[in-house]
């Protein structure tokens, strides 16, 4: 397991990216696939349900669409976040102000 410092640093970096992207979650199928990959991995620490490489709690990290496997990016399906954006009104901005957001997460090979 990594040191507490490395775990906290890694978590903060992942949390910042997750928040920047609008806190997107994977689909139920993607989540299930990620968990299966982790549970069969030699780095998985079953007694604490953590990744032995990054120290993250698997049940949480696997939900975040912005997260990747620290061992092998191919272990988890690579996702593109925000590829199908939609217009929304900002609550605290000028009346006609809009922003791009997305409520979907797709594989990179999915056509827009």
C-alpha cells in the first residue's frame, strides 16, 4: 500500500478532476465491469477493499468516470467525459448566459 501522503495526494488530484468535469459517474454496467476487473486484480487488497497501488477505496473510485486504473489503463474501459454536451442556464449569471455540460459518459470510439 502507498503511504498516507501518496494516497491523500492521489485522492485530491482525482477529486479535483472529478469536480472540474461535473462529477460524472459511469453507467451501472461500466461500474460492474470495473469492480470485476479490480476484484480479479493481483493488487486488490480484499481485507480493506482498496487498490494496493493507489490506496483508493475501489467501490468509490470505480464510480467516477474521470478515474483510471493506476496499473493498466486497459483494465478499465477508457471513457470520454462531456462528449455529448447540452446547454443549461446558469443560476447566478446574466439572463441569457449558457454553459456546456454533459449528462453522459461514452467510450472514445462512440461517434458524436
